[in-house]
């Protein structure tokens, strides 16, 4: 449901409201962030360059998937902007 036109909203208010006009400050993480977190945690505890490189690839891939998902299907404008920022950062890191 769109925000009624007579309601005054701030930029912050609009950034954190979904298309049903619900205020969304936090939500459970999705599977891609879970894969990133596990791969990053195991990588930090892993011993060996080959294992570390493989886990870094898994973590980066999961983060790119998460960023694309947020960019395309994020619940709020803030989440879509966050997805775009993380995706841009990952692309810069991957190409440098």
C-alpha cells in the first residue's frame, strides 16, 4: 500500500518503509548471508593457503548473490541501496 499523500514523511522514513508501508529496521538474514558468514568464519580458522583461497571464493560468491538479491528484491529502498553498494564494492575488489 503506498504512503498516503497527506502524510509528511522524511527521507529516513521513506528509506526504511516497505511497499506495504511497514517500518522495516531489521529482518532475519537470508541463506546467502548465512553461507558468507560460515565461509568467512571457517576461513579465519582454516590452516592452509589453498583452503583459505577456496573459502574466500565461496564467501565472495555468496556476498555477490546476496547483494544482487537485495538490489533486485530488497524490502526497502535502504536495502536496495545497500545491495548496490556491496555489489559495487565487490566488483571493484574482484577487478583490482
